[in-house]
C-alpha cells in the first residue's frame, strides 16, 4: 500500500520514522501485526528509512504517485547503413514480400531520434551573490587600508577579477559567493548526469551571471566547447538599482583576461547597455529581460538546450512569452520575483508537431540548502 503523509512527525523513539508533509510511504500489510493500534510500519520513499509512524498522520495515495522514471534511451540511426532494399519498402528481395517489421522498427527509431532533436530553453537565475550573505557593505569588509582585497570569510571569493576602473565597481556588480560557485557547478554536474546537451549559453552582463554560466559549463564539462554569449538585454529591471549607480560591467576583453570562456564574436542584436527606467516595460512586465524576445525567437533550429543565465526577473518574461502566456502586471511581477531563489529554473520544450513551445519540468531537481551563520568560538565556547 502507498500512504501520503499529511503532517510532519518527529520520532519520539529510535524505532519511529521521521516524515514530512507530502512524503510517500510504502506499507506492507503483512508486517502490520508487529504494530500497535493506530500505528503502522512503513518505509519512506524519500529517505529509504523504515519505522513506526502514526496512521492518522497519513492518507491512502494512488499507486501511480510512487511510479519512478529511472532512465530513457535515445537511439541514434546516424551510424546505421541501409541497404537498397531497406530504403525501398516496396522492393521484394528473392521474389518474396518485403518484411515490414524492419520498416516499422526503423520508423520507430527515427521518431525517437526526432524527439531527441527537439529544442529546449532553460532559463536560470544566478547563484548566491556575496551581498545577499554579507550585505551591501560586503566590499568594505574585504579591503585593507591601502585598498587591496582580502578574504574576510571563507564564503567570500578568494580573489576578484581585475578590471581597469576602481575595485569599488564591484559594489554595484557583486560576484558570486563561494557557495554560489559550488551551487552553479552542482547544477552543471546534475545536467551532465541527465545527459542534457547545451548548444548555446547566453548570460546577463552582470558578473554573478557570467560566473554562474561559467561554473555550470564546467560542471557539464563543456567549458572548452561552448562559449558564453554576453547579452546586455538580459540585465534586470534597472529601477531596482535606483539606490545605487547603474553597474559598470566588466568588458568582454576584461572577462576573457580573467579566464572566462566568452564568445568574443557574438554581437548583441539591437541591444545596448542597460539604462535606468522608472517604470515597467510597455508590455506590463518589469525588466529588460522582456526586451530580447525578437532576438530570442530567432535561434537556428539546432538540437539541444539553449541555456539563458539571468536574474529572477528573467524567468517569467522569457518563458511566458515563448509559450504564448500573457504578461503579468508590475505588482504581481515584483511579488513573484521575490520568491525566486538562487538558481531557480524554468524549462520550455519545443513541440515541433504542434509548432509551439510548452513549459515542462526542468531536467534537474531544485536546489535547497540551509543558512550557515558566522561562528566565533571565543564568543560561544569561552563565554562564562
């Protein structure tokens, strides 16, 4: 039997099972003689642990809720050599009717291959940035008296890229934290595990987005094959930067010098550097992320996934417009953006047969982690 947990239950004894609301639990009716009244023995699908749990904390679940997709296979017919008789279904070798089972199997393989050629668009917000952890004054914590950068906490990057202008430019264009770097690489490794093929990568010019794209590609082991195309139109709504100067982003030359894998031949289509705007865009959605849509629809029909690394404000405009959904008004849009975490993702898949795009589950799971506060052993261990 399959049960679904309605509430969280924290074990009171060592033989009890920890469950969270929504967990699925397998229960074998033949083993319930060992349980007392009101209790069942179950195995958590999420953790694999087994133990006693209160029956009134659960409800029956459908069997299909626990079905698991383990793997899918894509067959490539490119290496198959066809004989003349296989190419001509009406041919009759040796004077006998041609065996149509071969034609059917080839047709099935080709249809599977066509599915593999389907394009996808993965829109992703950047990883954890240093000012989210250490506040807007993060850079002041890391500068010596003579203005040199040093690492004041292990979650600060070990160094900052060199740029022509003052280091204070990073106050408006903060980098990823070390946790943000780890998150980004983990997402790349998960995409590699799912055999996701990334054909193009587009990034906002913000340093945190370029770094996210770089580390995702490293996790995918594609950083030597796929270059990052820096697209200014993907920067977020500039009114949100009104309290500070509009960021002066690192140039493509500076990014290349800092060892980022940038496509230096890429030229933005009708896009200039972001400019401050005090109101939402004309179509009702905030953010210049809505602006590149004509460019966005003009991708060549190449198989694989187009990865776009932007901001929380990038997810809705690009995916909703691509799937034909209407824009949100500015108030709903701002509230929605606040709920998007670091490396939040949306995925659209092309439905070639129906000539449209559809929003589907991203190829990898979401990434959740808890806060880790600063720890000073003197204040904690040595205090009286």
